[in-house]
C-alpha cells in the first residue's frame, strides 16, 4: 500500500493519498486546498486517481475537489447524508470560509459498511455522525482516517448545524473503539495517534 499525508490550506486540514502498489490506482481523501501540492505528489508517485473520498462536506476539506475532477475525472464519494451539503456552498461553508462557491454533485453516495476497492486494497466506510450527520471514517489495513470525528487527544466540533456531542461520543466509543488498539488513526487535523492511545488518554471519551 502507498500512503501519503500532507497538510493543506489555511485551516491546516490533512489530505491523504491511498494507493495500490500493484495498480497505482489511488484515492484522494479530503483534498481541502492546495491542488498543486496534491497534484505534484500524485505525479511524483506515478498514481492514477480513481476516486476522491470526503469524510464530510465542510469547506476546509473540499476546496481542491473540482480541480482534481477536471484533471483526473475521479469519482467523488461521500456519505449519502452529507451529499446535499456538498452540493450547496452555503451549507458546506465554502462561501463563508473561502469566498468560493463550491457546489459538487457526488458520484457515489456511501453507506455504513460499504467497501471501496483500489486494486488489491479494500477501503471500509464507517459512518460516524457527530461532527456532521454524514461524517465517515475510512479504514484500510492497519490505518483509519477519522476526518473530524476523532483527533489526537480531542474530538471534532459539534456546534455546527448537524453536530451532536452525544452522537460523536457514541460514534467514537461504539464504531471506532471496537477496532484493534494498534490501528493508527489519521485525523482531519493535527497529528496521528492510535486507538489504544485515545482509549487511554482522550479526555472527551474517558
């Protein structure tokens, strides 16, 4: 598996690239900004982006999506509940945050338990509402990209429309913490952690 992480945009969002070693087919996770930076890495690694997977529809995670679609014709995947927000710049805050009218129609509307395939890789979709109603985590191998659900020693904000503190805690405890403790989590902002570390020290869930 090829895995790359980079921080993009003024909100320091994490963008991840996951690709198959054998086929070079890639998924771009949360391309929040800096298309040229993401594209340079794609070219450097010789990858063929097949899909763009969004953990949720907030503007700081979607700003480079249109440019990636235009260059690579990659399919945009998001949970079915957040698909409406993706298509409305007022709901996804892109207009407010960046002055950009980002309105995108999803190609694939995901559900909990869906599995996306990239060559020999299988990407498991885990519906984790709380930050948004359609927030997801993406597990592949021993890593999990947790979007704005679970951070290193913190959790995502729940004061936006569709947010719920009760739901995000339930998502973390019932959906994420059921996986092996040695799984590395790669959040939507800040540094990686592990499920074990979050179980032991995250003040919001202990």
